């Protein structure tokens, strides 16, 4: 089957699945009723997880469950990045935002994904529970303080999102949790991206965002307090976010993941979190959601 289209939605409609299979919609309903095709019922509507449908068509579902590489995808977190290196757990990272991480997890190219996706009443749980996932668990890594990273000049006059109008701002890549949250905050402030003087290139990690402000390339960027401290930037706190890790259930018990989770219980990790600043580890390792 062809590769997924760029910006393909997480879910397909019955008609879209019928078109892919070249069958009538009635046949798709029958397959779903017999539980022979990946599907979800959300608010009474039948939807089909796009990546799961592609895996089902290609006959790779069982392979994905058995052969996930030792890769953690998703959103960049400085503390997690440090812990992976310091623990020597053997995991590699592929950090290109929460949405990309979820897609990598769904296609089986990662055994875990770091997520901080804003929702109406929280973070991450509704997104993963509605994504048609099976055999996985969502655990908490940390609660992080997120807000505006500000240059010395901007700090004197920026006290709210609305004060960014006309300012130079570094944006995160589409699909990143920070990008989704920033769009939400702009909307609440009555602004759009057109009201800002945005950077030409995206900041793909938390450190990229902070470095752009520290270098004077922009006046501000949405970031976490840990990066403000590391780059000696002013910080305007806006929210506390939950950074969670979605882990394949079989991979959860693998040596790399267990090694990392054992390291997460050490005093060394807590000392590092304290030195970085902006982290609350009181719920680290707690289960936030479990799939069917």
C-alpha cells in the first residue's frame, strides 16, 4: 500500500476506508461489527485509526507488536534526554513533536512516545484513549512548568500572551505539543500567528526554542522553565503540563525500558530535576491510562 499522505488525519471515515478497500460502505460496517478491522466508536460515530488501518491492510499488525526497535519518539524533554544517556539504558531518541511521536508509535517504528498534548480538561489521556491503540500503557514522567521564554528587552513589557503582538516569536513545528498549546493560547488572547513576527525556521526541541531567544534571533518562544534557567532567560509561567510516556505493553518489560524506569527511581534523577528547575516528579511512574 502507498505511504500515508502528509498531514493525514488520525482517523478515517467509513467512506474513506471503503474507498481504500474498494468496497461498499456496507462491507466496512460489517467488518467493524465482526470486529475484523481496527475501529473506534467515538460519540456514537464509527471511526478508523489511519495508521492501524494501514497496518491491517499490509498485514503487519503482529509484526509491529513483536519487532519494535529500541526507540523513544515524540516530544523532547531535557530531563528524559539526560536520563536516557545517564542510565545507559540503550534507548535511542527520535524527537520531532508529540503528534509525530504518536504516529511513530502507531506504525511500530518506536516502542514509546513522549507526549504533552493539550486537551480540554487535561493532557494526553483523551488523545491516546481515542486513537484506537491496543496493548500499551501511558505513564507519567513529570509535570513541567511551561510559559514564555523572554529576552531581557521583552521581559520588561511582556506580561501576557496578548503582549506578543508584533513581537518576534520562535514557533515550534506543527504537531508539537507546544505548537498546539501556543495556538490555543493565542486564540484565547484574540490573536493569530499573523499578529506575530514569526521566525523563518521552526524550533524542533525545547533547547532550540531557548537558544533562539538567547541568541537574540527572537524576543520570545513558548518553552519550559528548565530551559529558561539553563539559558539565563526570563520566564513567564502560564501552565503546568503533564509530560507522559506511551509505552508498548510488551516493550514495557524489555531491558531498556526497565533500566530507564529503575533509574527514574534514583536520587540522582531527582537531584538533576531540581538543578534543571520547573519539574514536579511527585507522580513519576504512575499509570495514567491503560489500553484494552
